[in-house]
C-alpha cells in the first residue's frame, strides 16, 4: 500500500512533537500542582507564654500564621487575667473584693458591673447546689492558709472551725439590683472568690484571644484547661488527667475541641499532719477538707461553670448524679477507684476501666 | 517546517525555557529542610526586626512545610548574640555555604548586625520536631533565662529563688527537683523533665525549668 497523503518523515515529526508536548504538559502539571499545594499549606507558628497569676501558673499556647499577632494576643490575654486578679484577689489589699470585705458590713458598697455579675452568678450556684458551693468561705480559707504562704502545720482545731462556720453562709450576702450594691448581713463575713475566679479568668482570656483573631489555642491555669480549635498539626488538643497519687503518670487522656476541662485535686495544695492529708478543697458545711475524692474532672464549654462543677463533684462525691446532667465527668474517689459516666467514657483514649 | 510546526516547536521551547531554570535552581540549592528536625536560634537585641525576618524566612518556605514552633525568652547578662542553625543534629555552617538557605541566613545575620556581644538580649527560636533527646535544660526566673544546663552534666544545681534555694538534680538526660525551700513543695511533686517540652515550675520561687 502506498500512503501518499502524509510522507513518512512528517509522521515522525508529528509524533515527536506530540510526545514532546505531552511530556512538557505532564511536567508542567507536576510543577504547577506542587506550587498549588505549597500555596495552600500556610505556615503556622506555635508559641507559648506563661505567667504566675492568681497563685498558680497560667500557660497559653497559640497557633497562628503571624508570630507578632500571636505574641500580642497572648500578652493581652495574660494581662486580662492579671486585671481580673487585681479585682478578685483577697490576698491583695488594693483589690475591689478586699474593699468589699472590709466595708460591706458597715455600709452598702457599690460594685463594678463585672464584680456584681460574678457575685450574682456565684450566689446562683450556691442556691442551685444547696450551699455546697459558697463564696463566703473566706474565714475558713484564711484559717487553713493553703492559698497563702503559711498553710496550717498543726492539727486543726475543731472548736475554732465550728466558730468560723458561723460566718459561712451565702445568705449573709445581700445584693441590691437597683443600685448594684452589696452588703453583708453579719459582721465577720468574708468573700473568697478563689473557687470561681480562675474559671472566669480562663473564659475572659479565651475571649481576648478570639477577639484578636486567634482561634487555635490552649490555656492551662493550674490544672483547669480551655482548648480551642486545633493544634498546629491539625489534630485536636490532648488533655490528660493526672494520677492523684503519682503526678508523673496520667490516668487518662482525651482529645478535645472548643471546650474546658476542669479538674479539682487533693494533690495540688495539701499538708500531711500526723499522717492525715489535709488539702485545699473544703466542704463549706463542715469546714474540713472534703474526704471521699482524690480528683474530679468535668468537661464543660464554660470554664466558670466547669471549676464550680468539678469542686461540687469533688465535695459531693456520691451525689454527683443529682447535678451533673449529661456533663462528662471523671472522678477518682477516696480509695482510688474511678467513677465516670458514659459520655466521658466515649471521650477518653486511655485508662478505661 | 511550515508555520504551524514552527509554532508548536517554539511553544515547546518556551515551555521548556520556563521549566528548566526551575529544575536547575532546585538542583543547585541542595538543602532540603522539609520534614526534618531543625532549630533556628537567634540571640539579638532587636526582637521586632528579628521576628519579622524569621517570619519572612519561614513563610517563604525555606524551613519546609508544616507548622513551626516559636519561643522567645530574654537572657540576663552579657551574651554573644548570633544566629545558629541546627539541622537534624548537626550545626549548619551556613557562613561558608552558598545555597539559597545559607545565603538568606547570612543576610538575616547581617541585617541584625550579628555576631555581637549584647547586654540582656532576647533569644528567639524557630524549631520543629525537637526529637526525644534533651539538648539543653533552661532555667528561667520571671520569664528570663538565668542559666542553661547541659543535660549530660550530672550533678546537683542550686538555684536561688524568691523564697529560698531550689536544688535541681540532673542525671542521664533527666532532671527533677531534689529539694526546695518553700512551703508547699509542689515543684517536688511535679513530674520530672525527660524529653524536650517537659517543664517544672516552682511558683513561690518564680522559677520555670524546661527542656529543649
């Protein structure tokens, strides 16, 4: 047969050209796809800052595309916690709460909207949980001294504690909603916001970070944690629960996103006197450190609520079912056995029992 | 060759011309950092400029893809400021190399007028996958680095804090608090330092001990 319409050499040229073009196209596709991936994968920086505030260490870890913005956001978040400490601490004479403690029995004291709100919510928790959460434990915390530099070092005096309990009742606080003032109905009443202020500070610090465009962060305030967004590698933040009797070990870990994990433990501040462990979480009804628990953890999206609930779980122990409706909890009781609900069991990676 | 053939052929050359320099460039710059451990440390008195330069360097993709850790600590005392680049476990001699990364590092070093002895400088560090072996144990007080301990230097280190002494026990790439002159002794109960990222905090002494 004779192919006259296309000479042989021309076929070869076309074929060469064609295969060349295909190669070039393939190559360019590879190069361009590489470029596209490179552009999509934004470099993110992970950085942390820590500061001693509210008698504990606050540590913030932030994931952001700009070092400067991340740093700035952490700085303002820590400053916000410092500001809250300067309102709520009763270990500093200059704070608003110290002024209230000194004057609220003598005359009604006008409060800033922030402190008025915080005390209002505290009293609501007290009412809701039958006084097992109470901010008037000031005289008791002073006696035990765990939050100061001089904790108790002799056997506690039962008679003295009984005396002090007379000043512990949230009903001695009267709030006036018309002019946002506070007054104490009994002389010697003292507010200690230590049980709630840290949770509030965590919530406020998270808000500051979000307002500054940071959505991936973890704040740890001495065992109470808020995790937002994801880690730098795109995975969820991992929060662990410490073994109360061996702090080197974790009894469980969980992956969390946009939520708070709050823990109360008898291992953070305690004193062993004559073989008995006295720790800093009191039962406001007895005036003594609550027995029956070593540690309690709850997972709640709002840290203020979280710190209150973890303490209640710690103090109330067996009665936890009454007030924790569907909130994941993990409790290690006085004997060291683990009690957790189904919601928590689903969240936990290790230490299932 | 007719006009159509010529166009096709020239198109091919054009495309090749666009790609070849890229290939050549990637062959010339032999330093590939992606996924490898690295640590880029700058001790400087000009933090703002250094942060900007490091950020540019990283976002240009010179430190590979993926997230990068950043840390910043002031150091007390007179310290030699410099730029140190460690890749894998090796110190990179970028001053005598001419690849892309080395040239850029030299430029950053020049812009920051390093090396130079600086009073109370700031140490910035970009790093990834710091690995499982401790390279340094850092002691910071009130957020300022006051001493650096080699993890191999076994012994007891006495650190002076606000409320007294703290004795740090360093042995076989492992550190823990042996004793502290404070009331609560929480630092003694805190877990020990075994790998980079671990830390011990003594609140009354305002000491923060961490491993890199």
